[in-house]
């Protein structure tokens, strides 16, 4: 265990119910409820899973609001949101109930076609595996013959979104594809909720909330330790947005006209890094919309339905106010 972990009174492995095995793998002890896809016509949103890559066991869960299923032979197409779930690159799934329910509510309310991506987890698949899977997912959806996408998703109004580590995936994958031809997919922007960013030098909120009951700093450190290449620190280009490789790509984001929504809460250990990201993007001329609340812990929208509804309304406004 690293010195940082030893100095903490909190055991990060116990905090998130992980056991480190002698061979370097982990055993996940926490049972995370999951929800299967459903074509139940009484539900406001229909869901189905489609395979992306059999070998890597990656797939999409698609969310289609019932409002899309009109009798109009040329139905109005809906914005398309590609979503990456959080949990530190190490836990959870696109099928996890908390992410399924959030995506379903977002799909119904915006309304939008949502594709939630099942990507490979660390430490069995360390970064950049999740970033590679994200780019592959973007390539996949633009060529997919899936009718929910071809008939109902507006490929010209696409947003890449994630929460926590999923927002990190959305950000770095988005920067990667600024140089790709994804036609007919046209990305309008990024939606980053409580984005999980790294850096060796501690931020003010990391110091202030070091022993946060829900998401203590030692847990964030452990998740990066498990996700990054062996021996890499948090200034690695897969963690720190100030790495030279990425900063230059922000000018490309500006030139493409992407808008970026960055959303966070004051009770989250990550908040200061999120604010630094906003300032860095503004310095490069990127159009950024900030949504920072004073109160609220990390992942509050998955525990408080009113907070989830509030966040979805922010996303709805952001999507509806973006130019096509």
C-alpha cells in the first residue's frame, strides 16, 4: 500500500469493499443492483442492449423515449447523448440500476436517445482501455444499422456525457476524436458531471475534504492507482488535463464550436479541479457553461431524486440551447 494510504485513518479498500489479491487483481465485494433492458410498452422509456466488441465484452444500452414512437412516417429525430458511467474506472456497469434509472429519466425528460456505454474496468484493464472503448463506441454508433439510432437519433446533435470517472472518459475521448471524421455523427459538445481529474499537487478541496465521509481523498488516490498504468502518478496524461498532449486540443474544441457543460457540487473533493478545468478551457476560448452548487456530495443525484431531476433540467436546457 502506498504511503498516502498508510497515512490515512481510512482504509480505502474497505471503504469501497475491495480486496486486493496477491496477483494484483481485485475482488469486488459490493453487490450493485442491476436492471435488465426492457421493451415493456407501459414504460416511458424503452431499453435494449447491443454489442460493440465481443472480444472486449463492450456494449451499449440504448434508451428510447416513447415520445419517439409516433405514427409519423418521418418522425422528428431527438438529440443523441452518449453516456459513460462513473465509479472510478473500477466499479459498476451500464446495467447498474442507479445509472440505468438516471439515463432513463434523462432520456424521457430532455427528451433524447441515450446510449450508455459498457467499457472495460481497471485494474484488469488499465487506462487507456476505457478511453479506447469510448472512441470505439463513438465509431460504432455512427455506422450502426440499429433502427433506434438510424430512425430516432439526430446524429447531427450529439453530446458526449459522463459522471465522475465517466466524465473523465467523455472528456479525454472527446479530445481524441476532435481529429477524427465521425460523419454523420456531429458532436455539439460535452456534458461533464463531477469530472474525476488527477494531479500530484493537492487542490484546495482535496485538502479541505480529505476525510469526507462519502468520498475521502484516499479512495480517489486508490482508484487512480488501480486505473493508471503501473507506476504512473496522477500527473500522467491519462489523469491530468494539463498534460501538454491535451491542452493543445482545446483550441480544436473551440474551432469545432463545441459547448461544454461542467457541473459539480461544493461538498465534493473534486470540485476545485473541475473549476480549474473550466478556467483552462475558457483561456483557450472554449464556450463553457458552469453549473456549480454550494451544497451536495459526490454522486448526490444518485441518492436524491430531487437532485437528479434538477441536474436533468440543467442538461435539458443546455441541449436545447445548443445550436444544431
